[in-house]
C-alpha cells in the first residue's frame, strides 16, 4: 500500500512534466502503449480472481476485456493491477491504471472530491450480513453486542456504523485492510458477523472452510451501485467506458449473443444494423474514437451483459446469484441502456 | 584582479582570487546546493498543487473537521462514528503511543533479563538466552507479529468456552477481558493519597541519600517507599468506605459483556514488538556490561565491596553509558515498527489514517500528518534519551 501511495504522490508531483501530452486523451495513451491497464480486485471469486496460471477471470475482468476488445479488437490486450480497497483510488488518481473495474460503489464524494467519474452501474448491490448458523440469529436486528469483521476504507464500514447507530445496537468492529485478512479472521472465529456487499458475501462464503455452516441474513442495509470509474477531465474516455457497458446491455436487449453476432449482422432490423455498425455511412464508432464495429468486437470477446453475468456470478457459476435488480428493464430489473442512434 | 606583485598584501593572505579561497568556495558550494534544494522542493510543491487542481482533487486540511462515520475497535478516548476525522486520528495516535510505551517498557525488561542471562555462569540460562536472541533477532518483525496473532487466534477458545483466569479475568479469541474499576465519590481521596505517597517517597529518598553522605548510615529506603506507595492508598480506600467497585465481565449472547477488553490485535502486536526488540536490547546490554573493564569490578572487590553492590554501583552505571545511545535507536525502531499494526487490524495511527485517506481521498494530507507525527515521536524519544544519556555521562572533575 505504502508503495502505491508513494507512486501516487510522485505521480502527482511529476505528472506535470508531460501533463499536456499524457492527460490529453487516455485513449491515445492506451493505443500508444498497446494495452489497457485495468485496476481490479485482489481476489473476489466471480468478480475478479486469478487462476493457478495467473489468468484473470470474473465479472469485472470481463469489463476490462470488453474495453480492450472495443479499442484493439483483442480482449487479451489488458494488464491487470490488483488493488485493495484502500489503494484503488490513489492508483486511479495517479494514472497507474486507466480504468478501475473493481466492484466500487458510486458515491457523491467519489464522484466529486476524489476526482472520478462514474456513470453506468454494472451491478446493483446492497450490503448484507453473514453469520454462523450455530448462533441462531434470524435478523440483523439481533446482532447487538457482536464482533463484526469488515474491510477498512469501504462504504461498507460507514454503512455498518450508521445502521448499528440508527437501530441503537452495540458492536465491536474488527477491521482489516485486505479481503483475505478479513476472510481469515472471520473463518477463525475472531468475529461473529461478516459484512460486505451481498454479492461479495455469496462469493466469500464459497471460500470458507465449511460454507454450509454460514448463512446470509435477509436485511440489505444500503444501496451499493457498483460500476467502473475513470478520472475526471477526459470525456471521450469516460464515454467509451460508459458505452462499453451500454453495448453489453443493449446486446442482451436485442438478443445478440457471442454465438449469433455474425448472423445478427445480416439482420433486417435497422436498430440492430446501426448497433453493429453495418449501416451505410455510419459514424457510430468513429464518433467515439473507435471503429464502427466496436460493439461486435465486444460481443465476440465476452458476449452480452446477460452472458457475462451468468458465466461469472449467475446461474452458470458456483455463486448462483439471482439477476434481481440486475435483470433488464423489460424483465423486471433496472438495467437499461440508452438508444444507439 | 588582486594579483599585483608590487603590492604584497601580507604573508597570511592568499595571493590568488577569492575563488581560490577554500573557505569561500565551501560557502559558495553550500549556498548553491541549498538553493537547488529549495528550488526543487518549491517545484515539487507547485507541480503537485497544480496537478491536484487539474485532476479536480480537493486539497487542504479542512476535511479533518468532517464527520468520520466509521467506528474504531479500541479507543483510549471517547469516540463514536459521530466524531470528526481529526479525533479519529487522535484515537489512532494514542493507540500508537499505548503500544509503543507498553512495548518499550516490556522490551527493556525482557532485554535486560536476557542480556544479563547471556553472561550468566549457568550454562542452561546462558544457552537459552542465546537461542532466544538468535531466533527473534533474525526474523522479520512482521512475521513475529503474524506468529503471535495466528498463535493467539488458533490456540484460544471461542467466547462461549472462555478460559477463566484469577481475579475474574477471562481470555478467549476476542481478547483478554478483565474487571473494570468504577470510581464512586470518595475515590478521588485515594488518588490524592497516592500523589502524597509519591511525593513523600521522593522526599524521603533524598533525605536518606543526604544523611548517608553525611553520616554513612544507610536508611531502609526500599521498605519505607513500598510501605508509603501501597499502604497509604490502601488505608484511604478503607477509610473512605471502599468507594471503588468493579464491573465484572459476564457471558453475553455473542461475547463477554461488561468489564474491559484488550483485543488480540493489541496483545499480539505488543508481544511481538516486545519480544522482537528485546532480542536487540539484550545484545546491547551484554555489550555494555562486557565493555566495562574487568579492572573496575576487581578494584571494587579489592576494596571489600560485596558482589551485588559492585554490579549495582560500579558496573551498571558505567555500562549504561555504553548502552543508552544504541538503546535509543531500538526505542525509535519499536515505535516505527508499531505501524506494522495495519497487517493485523490494530487501530493505530497508520490504520485509522489509512481509513480516512480512503474515505476522503486526501492522500497527500494524511501522508504528511503521518510523517510529522512519527518524526515528532522519534525526535521526542531522542531528546528524552539524550537528556538521560547526559545525566548518566561520565562527570569529569
């Protein structure tokens, strides 16, 4: 962590030399160096985790791949920077990473004072609690007096304090910087309760010694809209990152999948033709600074939003998280993409 | 310029240009270096603020007055999530001081025992001390911390199976719980009695020293002081009708409730820093004692001074002169190593500061506060130890 902060400080100090050239366009930088530097979680099963041979996979990782595919047409042109909850912001501020795709909650403070931009929400989450079944707790309101494990530097830590205060409950916070340390402490019985975003709880439960001995309480105590973040001041880059998400959602809306995208190019539907960049004289990609078939490249690389969700965290994965709020707007959820026109 | 053969300007003045004067040259070099350094710092500061402005990152220390919003596990002062960021930093600062002071005291005691143990004529004590020193001195402090933390967590039972210790104390994997004293009215007299006892002890030992210098008679200082320090507060306690009661920990739904609890984070950090630093202190003590010439104790023996007194009055005062300077740097190391607390979640200055850094994004401000606080702590320790060293130094007459 210290190293990252130092990098951030030196970055902040020295950036000035080449500032005009460097911060003019992030897209230009990324194209020049030939790969996307993507900030991800240090290891959260389903969202971002490396396998034995160091290949990253997960929901957030697929966003990195999708952005790389949109720019280079090649989802492998990504380098991953694992960041803890604490050093993720200095990493983005200093320019160490081009985009932060790391289950990060969009808040007004992060949007303004920290100098970031958020727009699309790729996962609507909420904070929950996990306890041992042996405690016989049925609701979070019965948790007074418990020791609660939480990761420091997260919105979770703040929501926890607010929730216990509002309900007049006592608790003893046990905070760690790294997710692995929180897991180990909870598994060792250092605390009674583990709190983080509910998606995270499902993922973490799988890594415990005996997953079936633990249960997730029904209460959701906060809104946690998670999404990719970029630095303020580069609207083009912000647009690209935003529209990668909208392309994924749009593709699901149109029924375009990784398997049928080539066929769909021949579709008679003008909306789909425009979306896939096959309309005559289209500027659908060049206006973004990309090529016109950018959406095709994304879908070929990772599939549509539904495929990304199912493969990593949904029914096709060990996590088996329901779509819930993350279903399309037309199917009872609130995932919605602006029109491509 | 001033080269003029016809007007010699004295023997000691150089005949060449002032640029050839090594003294003036030295000053010029130093001035140029200083100027460059100042310019560099100015450039870095300007560049940083310019870049922060460009990146739309707020700067300044105003954020310290904002509501913290997070809780801290262990705090020496009143603190809640409604307190300010500034107060959260103070909480962390006190936690750092607590572990540093407790660690310094314990490390010194263990260090002196082990250091003297290595010089013992008893083979087992000497070898055990050597093994202790070699093991702890050669492991990185972080590993020692993990060793204690994992050890504590793995060995100790869950709260429901807490191990009962004497005096209503309990230990489990949530820490050490002990009865919390509750001071009712009348207990201030006990504090007063303690203060009087301390002042009385100091006065008495001064008087005893003076009397010994005049008459050679030694008064029973130790017993009188002990009697004063323990007896007087105890007498007052009973005289005022036992105003102190104890809040005893009892089993609650999740944890023990009531009493005071010291978490395993503090315990393991404290033990790790103490044992780690003690191994260095032991070597310093051994070197200090070895450094006193053997002739000194031989001379004392020849004068008929008993062995115990020889050690106390002849060897140790001279050894202290060798021990104190390196001891200072060990104290500084211990204080700085306490920042490793972050690895096990003890809420020290770096840990709370890190949380605030993340919540507010004020990286440069928080890092500057860290630097200033640790610098101040280290310099204060140095000052105290230098004063102590000067007091212990050889007084030449």
